[in-house]
C-alpha cells in the first residue's frame, strides 16, 4: 500500500510492528513475575516495549502477544494478557469502566483504502460526501458519517456485503476492485500493498487507541503487581526513567538505591594555596592583613 503525503496520527512513529510471541497455553502468572501485553493489528508499540526491556527487563521480563482484531477485551478477561493496547470502538465487548482501567494514548485519523488508479487518488484528502456512491466493504453502522451521507444512494442501489473474516479479507477485495474500506491509518499501513493506497477522510472523527487492564478490585491484584502495571502506563505515556514511580523492588529503583548507599558526601573543593577551614588559620590570615596595613602606614 502506497503511503500518501496526507497528515498522520499521533501514534508512536515506529517503522515496524513489535515482535509477537506465539500463543501460550500455560496459566498467566502475576505481573511481578513477568508482564504480558497484548496489542491488536496496526498498533506498533515496539518503542514502548524496548524501553521496558531497558529499564526492567532483567527483573520483570515482558512478553508480547499479537491479538486478533477486536479481541483485546477478551484477552484480558481470559487472562491471556495483563494489559492490552486496543481500539475501544472496534472491540466486540467495549471496555466497561466498572471492570477495566483505560488510558487514552493517542488517536488515529480515518483513511479510505483504494486502488492506486482510483479517481479519488487525485485528492489529498477525501470529503465523506465524495464516498456517498462508493460501495464500502463494511457494516454502515461502523462508519456512521458515511452511512448518513450514503443513505439515499444505498436505498436505491442496495448491495449485499461479501463474506469476510477480517480486515485482511476486505483489503483483498479492495485490491480486486470490489469496493473500498475506511480504517484507521495504522491499519492501512499494516496492510501495505503496492497496488493500494489511502487518503485521509475529512469530516470523520479520529479513532482512539487505549491501554486497558482489569481493575484491581475485579482481579484481586496485589499492590506490587499494580506497581508493575503503573510502570508500563508511565512508559506508554512518555514518562522518563528518572521519574519512575515504582517501588525500590523494580530493577531501576533497586539500582538507584544501591548507588545512593555507595556514594559518600561530595568532597569540598578549595582554591590552591588556601588552608583548611578553621578558627586558628582564619585568625592568622586576618592578623597578617592588619600587620601589613599598619606597616604601610608607618612608612608614610
């Protein structure tokens, strides 16, 4: 998929997706024994994962889990991951504030995916009205702005959606000239193809990306485990290593605490030729100055 000169999102600017670990059958342990973070397609958290490895990898290893579209909440409920990077609008079961904590990380611009020879590629950005007579390979309720703009045309030209398992199938149909798709920009980049491109769609709101995890009163989580989760929240929100909020049990703070114990008071720097501070030496210096002054007076 050919990138366009149009504006991007505020997502992390990693060029490649994070490495994903294969699915595991063993029971997920507490975060303090190793943190497991899932992420849905298109989200590229490698920068955050690398920072975690640098700061806490020796004491709290991080496991990456690539999730299917809309399966972030399910992964948390089934204990497949401690935390999940997801798009709440796309989740099959939207995160409930009574069950989950959620931190908004960034928002993505919606784009329309189309063949490189499509007439709409002449535009830098596509107004949603320009898509009113285009066949979209998705449920109209998932893109209400387009549903409103195209309601009259669709009423006179009804078409049944083809069978699709996921966005990948939809992208294949776009390449075949069957229709178009509106997706977040990172999803369009994830499904890069030389025969496809994308354009930002005007008049459509940005799509949020959240970091989500179970509330401690729901999961009965220990305070030490909550500290680990908060450390990852801080990394995802751009907190620097010097402002880490974790306890001294984490790798970074343990190193800092041990360094403080080894350090002694800083040495006092003195100018060359000056005696150490003390009442006797200072008295001699002052008396010497007075004697020189009085001798000058006698010569006069």
